[in-house]
C-alpha cells in the first residue's frame, strides 16, 4: 500500500490526529512553511488537503482533473520543501492556514439540475 504511493492513514484520520494531538500554539510557525510562495490555487488545495480531502475529492471539489491536482500537490511539496502530504497538513496547521475544528467551506453548485419534463414509456405506463 505505502510502496505503491498510497497513504498509510486516510487523510481524514490524519486530520483528526492533528486536531487531537497538535493544539494551536500562539506564534508558532514552521520555518520551512513560507506560504507566500504558493499561488492562490495552491493555497486552496493545501487548505482542503488539510481538511482530509484525497486527490480524487479535491478534483471533484475544485473541478480540474486528478492529474492537475497531483501537479498542485507536487508543487506545494516542492515549494515548501516537504516530503509528503502529512508534512503539508502539519505545515497548514502550524502556519494557521487551518485550525483544529475549522470547517471547510463547501462548494455549492451554481444551480440545481432541473428534473426532466419528458417522460419515458415506462414512466407513462406507471402514471396511468
């Protein structure tokens, strides 16, 4: 599992562990985590990653492809000189980008899909 590049712990479990055992400390920042080097999109990816979203979840939430998300994650790790996603989550907490118990904003669809007004043959048979 880890050998193939998968995480040992699910991102949501990692988030809960950080929330439980890494309470916020005033004025504490990671020396390596200069978030000003990140683009607004990379900051958004890091924030959502810290809330436990997987690459697939990020792709659904932000709408690019999973490959694009992987590129964002790789650039975040490189810019912040981090080894893995766990270190990225810790950096997000240490720099105050996210905090224990903070809620991520949910993306709301522009509009709800409208039900189809055209009935199929089976719908018409049931309606009779």
